[in-house]
């Protein structure tokens, strides 16, 4: 049984657990479910075996690459030589583990937040570390929004990374302004809509989610009650995703818990 099938099996149980424990007054918990579904996808670029294609939503993020160190989160302030360019960006990397850091000036998100940006929050959506505000050490420098990803470059395999900066709590209609204005990914409507139905994304959100996927290759949706969240990312020949569901009380039995992830 694949991860998506297990999600479909335990989703009713999760709802029962939610109701039962909410009535008991216990604190809410979340469980993440990762999955991969094969389906036709057309990428904007052909990535060579020794390359990584890094893009972001919105585009034109500064990209910094450093060797991965589990004991230390890097900063371009301390290693400016790590700078590689702006998204979308193709770069050659030898096999190994890396920190991929993406950064914007905070003003990019003026549509969603007001200075001094003290309440900025983004959906994590697959990043190793949640997006955060960074105050540069240089007096008068602009505040930055950062997001870190761990990338494990495999030998003989081109790879992609899509960094999504989705302002937390904002609707699909509002975040559309962050996406490219033209469609860049070729996605089959019927298989993707079938997947969205399996994930219990409501019909009124499916068309807009499909539009975002075609423009940026990655999209995030959540229920207004924040009991059900879905993140999808296009890869060559597949859609990778993660579902977060709310449950409370005693954790579900191990066979019903697929791999967790950093959402």
C-alpha cells in the first residue's frame, strides 16, 4: 500500500480522533504524510546529470550554496563567496550534501506584510528551515527573508529545487501575484485533478491550484480551519506531495503512519 493509499485509509480515523479528543479538551497535534505519484509532467528546462535547477516563487531570489553541516545553519553574511546568482538558476554540483539558501529583500512581500515585517510568517512547504526575517549586520541594510533547503546531490542525476515563499494564511487568489505570469510546467489536467480529489481538495480550489502548479511547479493549499494542508511539487515524470492532517490524543498505530516530513 503506497503512502497516498494509507492516507486515504486513515483520514476517516483522523477525523474521528479529532472529534473525540476535542470533546475531551486535549491539545491538537498534526501528522504529515509524504507521497509521490507518477504522472506526465513537462519541466521548463532539461537538467543535465551534473546540474541542479533552482527556482523560486517569487522569482529572482539570491541563491547561496555551501556544504551541508548539520551543526550549523549557514549565512551569506559570513560567507559571501557562496553566492551563485538569482533564480531561476542552473548550476553544476558534484555529488554530496549542500545547504541551498534563498534570500529576498523583505520589500518583495509588501503586498502581504507591513513594515517593519515583525509578523511575517510563511508556510514551510518542504524547506529544511522555515522562512525567517534576517536583519543584516550592516547598519542601514535592508531586511531579508531567508529560506534554507538541504540538497543531497545524487551522482548521474539532474535535480530540481523549487522554493515556495507562501505567506501564511493567504488565499490562493492572493498568492497568485507571486507566481510567474505565464505557464511554465506542462501538467495533465485529468490525472492532477484526480489526485486533488483524492486529497480532499474542494472543487472550488482545484482549478486555481492547477493554475499555480502550471505557472510555478509548486503550490500549497489548506482548509480555513487549518485541519488539512496539502503541498504539491512537480518533478520530472511525477508529482511529489505532502499532506498534513489534524488529530489529537493517542498517536495512531505505526502501520497507519507513513513517513513524516518537515512542513
